[in-house]
C-alpha cells in the first residue's frame, strides 16, 4: 500500500542584519524544499507553516507547488507543527526541519516500513556525519548529535529521544497522544517531551540509519552558547515539570555525559574553594579530574578523529568542556527558574 505522506515543515526566518547569515538560511530552506520536490515517492503532500516568517522566506516557499499556511504571529515550532498536522490529509506525518535536506528515497523507506508487520508507526531519521562544516561549533554539534542522539557507532534499533528534525509518525498516534505541547514557545525540547510521552505509553521509536539527512547549519561559538542555554534550561524545566528526569539518566548513551558533568562540577567547586582555602595536592587532583573527563569521552573523540581528522578532534576537546559547563549552568538555571521564579516553561 502506498500511504499518503504529509510532509510538515514549520519555518521562521527573521530579517537578519547580517546579509550573509540571512542568505545562508534561505539557501538552506531552498535546499530542503528542493530535495523534497525530487522525491521518488509520489503519494505525498507538503504543508509549509510560516510561523510569521519573513517575506523573503515566503518567496522561497512560493517557488514550489506546496501548500503554505501563514500564521499571524510567531507561536513557536510546536504550535506550527500541530497546525500543519490539522491541515494534513495523509495517514503518515513526516516532520522535517526547514534546514534539513532529506534524500530522494526517504519517503519510499518510510512507506515500506509502515507496510511491514508489527511496525510501531514511528520512524526516526538521522543526520549524516559526512558533511564538513566551516564553523568548528557547527561541526562539533553535528558530531555530538550523530554520536549521542543518533547512535552512529552503535547498532541500537531504537532511540529513547525523539527528534523532530526528521521523523515520521502515523497521524492517529500523533493525535491520540496530543501532538506537540504548544506551551513550548521557541525551538525547544517539545520533541523530546512528545518522545517521552510515547515511550511511557509503551511505544518504541525505531531508528532508521538509512534515513540520512544533511543538516545545513552555520553556527558560531556564541550562537552555540545561546542555543544551549535556551534549549537545555527549558529541557531541565521539562524534567522537573513532568518528573521524568530518570528517563534521561537511564539512557545508556548519555552515561558518560552525566558522569562528565559531575567531574566538571567537582572541578569548578574545588577551584572556587581553592581561591579562599589551600587544598592539599590541588594540582594533582585537578589533573586527575581532567584525565578522567577525557577518558569518559575517549570513544567520542575516537569517532571524531576517524571521521574528521586531528585538527577537528582538537577543536572538539574544547567544545566538550564548554558544552558540559553550559549543561551544568542549565541544570541550576532550570531549577532556579522553575522553583524560585515559578516559570514552568
């Protein structure tokens, strides 16, 4: 059976002062739409949801024979995706981010999977690790996603963290489980939230590594810091709100991350105490903590080294430290926002 697939792409582009950034973003959007228009699978529709996006992005969208839903204000990605789902006519919803380029056989793979017996009605696509990114921060983030989120080096059949960048889900499952939580107002962890709700209902999220996509991203170190602080603070509040942080802790592929956060926090605490009080063997303790930290990430560094070479791996060491420090900040900021300021989202 050739199921009708509804491809839903929310997009929001503000008019940036930096013309190069604006041009790159719109070119990425164009590549996303162009790739879908070249699909070998023909029984599909595309619903583009403008989250009060710029006129330039509407012009890009209008180049293609796709349905465009224009929202009057910026509601956020969760709301935009839900609106796209309401307009959809297909039995399968395929959510794709506007800067993600899928391959021309992707929908064939999704349809074939949904025709197999005992399918779960969900199929998670992945990022390809082949693209080379000019910005070190972008390269690190893509390597991080490929290794930890999409389990590039493991043979896991399932993932425990849904990612809306490229995921297919049967419409009845999506509706039955309430879709995305529209209280998330930005590009937040609304997809992780939905994934955990699905898993709690006993559903599994199969990971299909044949569904490789290219993520067109141009991320500076400053942008990585801002993005991480926003997204992971809100993720922390999600865990506190839903009382499901144990689901994150149980993810075996994140064990090294959690342990490394503890080591970094211990290092920061000891360094703060050392300003006021003398700590015996402080330097040796510090070096030991750093070595342990690097050992925890040795497999990840090996993965990057084999794929990208020595200099990218060297940059990766810096970003690993930075990323974990940001995670710690998000951990405490999320607790402060949630309990002290009363910000539940």
